[in-house]
């Protein structure tokens, strides 16, 4: 079962893991207020402790750029049975990465870092390390990726601060080594000139 939303947020703050600006809401009025506070465009997505893959059931609507679309998105998502609420989140564009962790039965906590989006499906471009680890080890994880050039503004792409990626990996390794969980999934993590943002979180108990 996925850890409840507020407890996930508390863990992320405890380990200085930065997320996209988000609000967890349960009614249309609050959804519209959240969207206005964040500023369009926004993303609406369901949250359910029992749903691992919300995209499979149409539980994510992106690029909502006005209140009319926000009302329609809320109505559509709120009709899905068994949800705990809806997350309203800032729409963020940039390079996609994936960060995860699991409790290995032999080695203990292991952290994974890789290219996200289509790249992770095409190339399986990932690296692994035992947790916890330091900044030097985090840098070696980045250097192992075949797609590491993307971090340096490859072919006009955003120039990403490696230090932000290192912070994310080190802090994830601390979370993985100190807290009780079965699996952690940050996917996607989106990087652009403004920073690095965890845009989707699953911490499985």
C-alpha cells in the first residue's frame, strides 16, 4: 500500500527533497483555488493508496491552462472510484529522470537513478548504489549514464546544475537507509534551468 499523502510529504521535507508545488484537495472549490494560487498551467491527478499506476486508469490530466478545463478535469477525476483525493500540481517541463529505491533481501537499501520518460524505456539507462552514500558516489552514478550529456545542455537543451542532482541522490539514499519502506519511486523528476523537481511520488510500505 502507498503511504498516505501527508506522510509522504512529511518524509520528503524531512530529507530536503524538493517537489513541484502541489496541493492535495477533495472538492472542486479547493481545486480551483489551488490552481489559481499555483498559476496555470497545472496538472490534476488522483491520489489513492491502493492505485500504483494512475495513468492506466486515466488518473492524470496535464496542461490544464484555464478554469473551465480545471472544472472539467476535476469532474472527470472525481468520478473515479476509490480515490482519496486529487493533487493539483504546477505543470513543469524539462528533462525527465527517475529515482527509486528498494529494500533488497540480501544487500539492504539500494538506490537507482536513470534517464526518465521515453529514454528509460528505450535504453534502460540506469545506475545503482547501496545506500547510504556520499556526494562522490552520487557523482559516479550520474557519470555512468549514457545520457549524462543531457545535463550539460546537449543540443540546446536546458543546462542542469549537477549539484542539485547530487543533493537529490544523497538525500534519497538517507531516506532509503533510515526509514521503513518496501519501495520508493520518484518518477518523473523534472530538471530545468530553475531547478530539480520531484513531480510524482510513491512510497510503498
